[in-house]
């Protein structure tokens, strides 16, 4: 019997058959099948074993790394099996599923800012290096410059791809986070299959694709895709290996990840959406048949609260990208689209609490069987009922109609956004009506979000 670490690598390869790939055949290597759910298990094991061999990591030592999540999960998996303490520094845009996963495997997680660049003390790589320097027995993995990172892909991922493709692969589409995947697979293909082109898939806002395409290092922007894209060129990233690069907007990346699940049944994360979008652009630009491989970098189970969450997509403005400057644009939870969370007058307060907690909202509209908004209930109303009733079980059993507020402030969905401000100054929650139909609620936080995403 082997250990869980023996399951790293030898991941399956599947062909895309229900998405138009023009004259090409597109294959996806399911790195999500690795034990912790991503391709980063490969370099995690290799980097730890290299540090052990060099004497830089000894029994009882601490592994420290800056990571957007997947490398950290791989390190936590391998580190725990080998008896090391694992400390991860992550940017605050990281999906909470990854944080919870890492902590469940015993890793300690320190969250830092994602709005600062390299050289700032709160930048995740700089902070991780500082923590490692002051922690006795610690080793800073530094995936961005660690030569064992690309070595893992040069000795495993690349050879597996060429073998599974029966020695015939025209292009491989990858992303760059630390650069290990690009450089490792690229080096292997350069020596074993020189005709194979390396194609870079990069989030719009990253400096890498523009640098490859124009030769100019521009200013970095921001992006929501996790794990790939950079505001600098990682030492491990050999961009000279890249034949063509595509910058993919976040909305397209997220949409392609959802399309991949819907059409092909593959549950993949946001970076896989970026890679698929770039692979399709490449395929659709070809005039002759080509055999193309890309990666499913990790499982979409780590992004259910983002990639596959309609509320998150609406908050980013991707569901309805066209803005009208009206209150309609502010509503995130829409009754018309089935994302509004509501309660009925006859529901009890336990139901109210459960729905508030699961949807992470502090107020709910009360809608009757005819679809009319007849009240509003918020957390203060529930708390008030609990404080006036000695028996909490009886309080939670009370119907919503006994506790809800019936004085309602409605506003037309077609009203100017500025008309919300007077309502908020009076501490009201705006009930947005589309004609005589309830559209949804608009809160202060929704308005703040509207200004965040509106140019």
C-alpha cells in the first residue's frame, strides 16, 4: 500500500468534444485529479524533497510560503505527511474555500493585502520572506525562484503530456503564476518535441501577456482570477519559451469555467477558464488542424462561492455589463432572476435566521403568495423578538408577520441611482419595484459596490 503522495501525477487527459474548437482538437489534462485538487501538488512535493536533500529543511522545521492558494494546499498536504509545520501567507482575494481547506490540513494561514505590489512589506511574497527570516528552523519555499518548481513539470507533467498525446502535440496552453509550469513543460518540449509551441494564457491586468506580445513592460492592473497573472516577471518564468500570448478578461475566464462544466462536465477553477479561453482563441485562429493541450489547473469546488455564485457575478457587474445609471443597476439579488432571498409572512424566525446566515445578508423582504412585498425583517427585528421572549425556542417559532416592519420605502427600478441616497440617510432599505413587480432590495453596501464597479 502506498501513501497519498503516491497519487500525485499521472493525471488523465480528456478531449473537448462539445465546445467549438474550429479545425483543432483540444485536450485537457485534469490536474484537478491530484490529491489536494491541483497541479501544484507536483512542485510542492519536489520543492520539499529538494530542501530536505539540501539540508535546508530538517525534522520539526517550518515550511513558509507566499501563495494564492494551490501551492499552499500542496505544501500543507506534503508537509503534514512529513511532519512539518506549514505557514502560508495569502492575498485577501483568495477564495475562502482554499483558506478553509488549508486550515483543515493543519496549515496556519496569514492573510495580507492584495492591493500592494512587490517591495511593499505587506506584499505576500515580501511578508512571507520576512516571517521565514525571523522564524527558527523555517525554510522559505519561494516557488517563484525555486529551481525545483519547474523541475517538477519538466520531469513529470511534460513527459506525461507527450506520452498521452502519443508523441504528437502542436501546442500547449499554460498560465504563469510562479512560472514553473511554463518553464518546466517548455523546457521538456524544447528538447523532446521542438515543434510544440508554448502559448501563454494571462488574465487581463497582468503584465506578462503584453510583455510577450509587445516587448514592453506596462503597469499592472487588477484581476479576480486566482493563481495566475503577475505584476512582475517571476525568476522561474522563461517567457522566451512563449510563442503567443492572450490576455483574457475576468468575465470571459469565469464564463468559460462555467461553460466547461455545463458543456463538458468538467468542474474547474477560474484560472482554468482563462486557459480554456486562450486555447479556444488559439484554435479558432488556425487554418489547419492542430493538436492542442491545456490544463485544468484545479477543481472548481474551490471556487463555488465565486465562479459558480450568481451573486458574486452580479456584484462584479458581469451578469449585466451594460449600465443605465438607474437603481436597477444597484440590485444584486434579483427576484426576477431567482437570486433574491425572501421569506413568507407565515415563516418563523428560525427560517429567517437560517436564510440570513446562509445568504450572508442582514435583512429580508417578506413576500406573500401573490408576489407582493408586504414587509421587511432585519436582524434587529429578530434580536428584539428574542430579547422580549424568555423562551428562545418560542421566540424562534414566532411567525414573521408578527415581527416584520410594514412601513416600506419603495423606489422605481428606473429611478436615478442618486435617488437612493435620501432613503439611506433615513436608515431605510430600498425596496426596488419594476412596475408593480418586486425586483429586489438595494442597500448601502450594494450602492458602494455599484460605485466600485462603475467606471
